[in-house]
C-alpha cells in the first residue's frame, strides 16, 4: 500500500512537518514523487519509519538514527529484537516507579508504612539502568563485571540521605570546576578542591578507591566523547581541565 505525506503522518501519529523534515535531512526519503509533486511512501518506507520511531522512543537522536540505519551492516530484524529488549528494560523502570507511587499513595492514606529506602527504589534502579545503557560496556571492559555489579548494588542500597548527598556533591563539583577554570591552574587550590569533590562522589559508587583508577577514569573522560560532553556542559574544555586536576591530585 502507498501513502501520501498526510496519510502516513496520520497512520504513524506524527506531523506532516516531521515527515518532510526527515526527507530534508535524508533520514526517510519517499519511494517516489508523483506527477502532482506529492511524496509517496511504500511498505519499505513504512518499515523504516517504524524503526525511526522506536529509536526516538528510546531516546536516540536523529543523527545517530541516520548513522545506524544507513550503515551497510544494519539488520532490521535484529534491530527490532534490540528494541524489544530495551523497551522491556524501560517497562521494568516504569513498573518500579509506578509501584513506588502506589505505595506512596497508600502511605499518605495511612494504609501502609513505607521506609525512606523504599521511597527511592524506582529512581535508583533507573539511575543504574541509565548508566548501564550509556557506559556499561566500556566500564565493564575497563574495571570488570564484579566491580560494576558491586557498584550497582551499592547504588541500589543507598539511603535517602546518601542519594541526596550525591546530588549535592555533583552540583558542588560543577560550581567549583567552573570557578577553578577561571584561574587556569589545575594545580591550584580550587582545582584540587574540584578533584577532591570528584573523589568523594566516586566513593559513593566504588567499593574501594585507588588513585590509579581515579586517574585512569579521568583519562577515559577525555577519550570518550559522551563523558566529555557531560563535563563540558560546565564550560568548553572542562573535561580536560578536570582530568589535569585529577592527575595532579592523585600524584600527591
């Protein structure tokens, strides 16, 4: 069956503007253009759009989707199996949060009691799952499965106070890092304070701290664009500055 832009947009529940934009950026081209100048999409394009929407639902950006789907090694059938696995993980996260809300409602209605730990179970599981999704492969290759599994267990066992402390430490780290960058000196007091805050933050996740592992992690931040983008939110070049500060910190 063939579809115009308007009909395919209605079928997929998206806007015609979105379909036209996908065409403009080369993500989803129509099968042909008819004599009246209308874009016409066939079954192949319908399948491609389904894949695109799955990737979007999983938070993949359009540039990455295009790169994945235009790769010569792209396998549509395998991609669907991967989508299913990731969606099941997402459902498990949502189920945990829904369970958390249900318990909280019952608590407010004085039907059950709920520990502080239980109040944050869904959020901590999501944190673990998100980290696994983003960095799991690289971290496991670098530090081993046991270290990562122990770290995940530590996160899920955190108290409310510990969870809040992590958020505060990260916020302090970013503020301190930005101020330290203004001095231009990674060996200075402010930069070394940032390195120490980073160590404190790591100790909430690691069973055992080591200077060598800390310095190695800082090098990986610079080498991996995902980590670089995370710390460079503070200011362009923040990742390298933090790495330099940590290298100095771990040598002292």
